[in-house]
C-alpha cells in the first residue's frame, strides 16, 4: 500500500465500540420473539426468564454452585456501588485504580463513603503491583481497564487465606477472560460489554464470604432501596433467583439470553476467550513492526484482550489529541470503524474493542484503514 492508497477490504461490521458493544454474529431481532412483552416480571413467565438468565450465566462463566448471582439495576455501576455501600467499612480498605472507572470507585470510597482508604494508583497503560496490596483489607479493583487497555494477568497474588473481601469490577473481562472465582468475593459486570447485550442491567455475583459480610455487618449509612440486599440481617435470597429489586426490561433479558445461547453454541467460555484473544492478536500483529503506533499497555503480560488501546508515536504529529480525534473521525466517515476513539479521560489515541462478539476478519480488515487514516491526517497537518 502506498502512503494514501485506500485499502481494498472493509470490515463487514464497523462496530468497534467499547460499550454498548457489537452484537454477536448471526444476531437477528427474530431471536427476541419469545420475549414476554407486556407481562409482569413477577408473573411465572417473567420469573422463569430471569432465572434462566442467572442459570445460564453460571453455566457459561463456570460460577461455583455456592456463589449467588443476581440481576441488579443501573448496569455495572449499580452493581459495584451496591457492593461498596453495603459491605465496605467493616475492615480497612485498599482501592486500586489504573483507569477512569477505577478512579471513580476511589472517589466513591473516599469522598462519598468517607472511608480512610489506602489508595494505590498506576498511570494509564500500567497496573498497580499486586504484591504490595494487603489482602487482609477489603480490596476494590477493576479486572480489565476498559479505558486503559490493561488487565490483571491472573489471581496468583491474591491469597486464598485472605481476611478481607475482594470486590472486582469485571465488566469488560467477564466472558472474555478467565476469572479465578476462588480469589474473588464480589464480581460485577454488565450485559452490554463482551456479549454485546443491552444496557441498564448489572450482574452481582457474591461468594459465601461476601454473603457472610452482608449478614454480619450493618453499615452506618443510609441505603437506598436499590442497594438493599438484606432484610432482618439475612440475605434477600429472592434477588438471586430473579426476583429483581426493580422492574427489568424483559426485552433486554431476552436479548441477553440470545447472547448466552450463542456463547454456548460456540463452545462456552473457552470459545469466547479464544475469539477475544484472536481479535487482540490481529491488532498487535499489525502494530508490531510499526514505528508510528504502539500499544498503550506497557507490559504485554497485562495487555487487555478486549479493550485494546493504541497511541500514536510519530514525533511528526503536531497535536496528539487533535490528531487522534481526526483519525477516529476519518475512520467513522469512511464507515470502517465506529466509536474507535480513546475514552475522554484516557491518553489520546484509539480504542479498538476486541471482545468476543467481534470477528477477527473485521479487526484485520480495519488495520490498513488505521494506517491510511494516519497517513492522510499526517499529510493534512
């Protein structure tokens, strides 16, 4: 390809947004025809759909039988804050942050909950040293930095005999990465990430240790109705059987079920992981020999396989932020990559969603277009 030659191949699906993410291949609105629209979620048919969503989540993710799974309001944000507001304060707390959403949980803990928390931070593209974390405290962290392109490599640094709880925001990791359930006490995610479901609903997964905390600790703060997980000192078990706190969208539930059915069809969790890995590899194979673009992730061991963040490194670029926005705008105008710009709080660059619903052929087809857009914007400076 000469400098400004338009690539011959276009991605069949240009949707590379990091949330809501692309629908799975073969998606069709007819898959939602069994949704019990106009019916109460408390009717037998509604309860059955919600229970099926919980059961299939357990099957696909391999969640242990003694962990509770609940569908909660307000997406992943609601699930994380529900855990923080109900559980934190019983023990000292450590907050870990290396991207914007983790920073948000720090703000909630320190400024809203007024906790005297130890805060550990790392720059975008890096991750905190888990060897320094005191897991006898409650620890809150993201597994995958959606806005920074880095992830926890594994759970080896989390001790099995920890005294504190681990509260993990796994919204851009669940279904695309192995999560060590024995090392995680609270796990949250939302439907619109790796499975490309619809927004507004969150998932809250609790270990027996987390349930014990809920039943033995009463926080000294008001709890809104949508945060309350206990009544009379006992877990409200109905929440974890599909008796949701507020009214869910049965259309969104049906959409999630369709995605879970697809996940099972392609081999379950390992099939999903393999697809995300292949997508991320297509990006990294392309940039490996380029001197004008690089992975934001500093260490390949902690590089994300879902939210792959890239930075432009050519010293000839005059204004990095404006340049990156112009490249993203050009990709969108060409119809080859929608919503591919870096997150607003992150360093300037691109963010290519490589989650499991994306096709590797589309990622590979996008790469020459990124080079074309880069060279076109460089010439236009």
